[in-house]
């Protein structure tokens, strides 16, 4: 991108080759492994979710009624016997060993990971790691989880992570941004990791309660968060809608410490604010649209705003993505399509495995054809960068502002 560049590499713009990242989720209750592959990570810019189902999730399709009616009784009897045999076999409990869980996580990386960093990941070194890890027995499931975490950490990819069943359960039960903050692990001068507020949902619960950008999070409900990861603490912040969580934050490096009670809010509110501005000494009008996050309402409300502004005579549009840290990646893709001509690429991913190569393009005419300016800054991240770069690379918009964050969602 020419005006606002992603952090790595400096001249990166979509579409570009992709790096793949992984989240492996182990479900003890069902004795099989669910694998979620976060793929399409345009280096420092993009992520797409791909779900790889375990074979035990595959459903057998039954023959249609018309086909059954055309079969002979003898064939039907054989079919029933076969189905009963399959049923008996399927009722046997499926045992997943600790070694099997580790090996499955290893295989996901081996099949799909594409290293674009400086560690020079190779299939040979990864194969050696498998042999080293599985040379002995793994006595417990907790030990298996710990081995997977260390194995993934060796990749040097900050967006590759492992979720234990307990962590995944929490993430699935509540909104990950229950109080509207984004945490980041920042090492201090002594090498200790601090949790800083990277971003805030404007007018969100934490922001309204007094939390500010750059605050250090010290505790959650009286529990010291020192030594915990950003994901662990995000799980502590989550909870049922309209319940309260008490957090302790320090403003700035030397600022005062405040104890703040924040009410969790899970109800999606419109992230779109818009108005019509008159250009000085001109009859032309500008439709200004601020998009604060990519939630479930983003596309619908943006369409409403654009149509109303167009009906009121907007000749140009300004799409303000400053301080928009992202949200739903699919919402970003669908919003980018609103501005593009049919067939123009939004994103494409390239990896080691052709199975995961994918191109997403606009499939209809643009909602508006008026000129567009996109405002960005260093807190424009993830899905926001998908929109900004897709519009820029298709010569659909001019980007104005600072270098964007360069973050995978």
C-alpha cells in the first residue's frame, strides 16, 4: 500500500501470498479432536477461518426414497445388515491417546503451516521435532496439552495458539470482547510481560467506565494477572450479559491505579455513524461514515447509511476506519464487496497445500460508484485492513492517514 503500509513487509498490499496459522481445540468430552485452522493470514494483514472436521463428524447420506423403491428386497436386506454391522462398530468407544492428540496437532502444522518469518521453518526440522516428542510416553492429557503449546511456540508465530477444552468452552459461551477491550502482551525493560490495553471499542463498556488506551491491566475480580497471557485474561473478563467485572488498571507507566467496575454487554449495537457534509464553496456534498467495528450489524447498517447519504445527494464518500481494530473477518469481506465491481478480488490466499488456496471476489455490482476516501491510522487492524487494502488495490479508494497496525485477526 502506498499511503498507509502494513508493518511487514513495508510494501505489502493485498492480494499477496499467505501464511497459515493454527488453533487446535481438543474436546475431551467426545474423545476426539476438533481442529480449527486459521488460514489465509496475509502476512500481518488478514485471517480467514477454515474448519477441518474430524472423520467422526461426517454424516452418511441415506439413499433417496425413490432409489430405495427401485431396489430389490434382497438388496434391501443386505443393506439393512450392513447398516446394523456399521451401527455395532460405531458404538464402540473411540479412544484417543495422549500421543495421538499431540501427533494430530503436529500433522496440522506439517500439512498446512507456511513460515514467512525469520526462523526458517522446514519440514525436516518439524519431522525431527515429532520424533523427539513421541520418543517417550505422555502420561497425562495435561502433559499432552503442554507439549502442544511448546511445540507451537517453537514456530515463532504469535498468531498460532492452542486452546484447551476449558479455554474453548469459555470462548464459545461468551463474546470474546465482553467489555470491549483488546489486550496485548508488552515486555518491559526487565523482561517481564505486562498486559496493556491495545484498543478499545469506542463507547463500549470499558471505555464508558474510564479505561483508556495504553492502560496496564493489573487484576480481574481481585485476581492478579501477572504472568498470565492475554488470552487467559480475556477469558477472565468474559461472563454473562449485564453482569459486572471489577478490573484494576494503571494509567500510563507512572500513573495512578484505579479500580473500575465494568458491566459486560453482549448486545450488538450499531457500529455505524454517518452524516452529510457540505463542501465549502461548492454544491457537492460528502457522505461521512465512521465504522467502529465489524460486528454482526456492520454490513446491514453500512448499507442503510450509504443509501440514505446517496439519496440525500452525496457526491463523495469518506469511510473512517481509524481506531477500528476489526472484528468479524467475514463482515470485512462482505463490506469490501459493496464497493467493488463484479469479479474484482477482495482477497486470495496461497499456502503450501493447494487445498487451502482460495480466492474471494465481488459477485455483484457496487452499491455506490462515487469516489471514496478511506481514513486509517495505526489502530486500523485486521478486518479493517482487509477493506482498506482491497479498495486500494482495486483502485477504488484513496487511503489517507498513518501506517496501519498490520495484524492478523
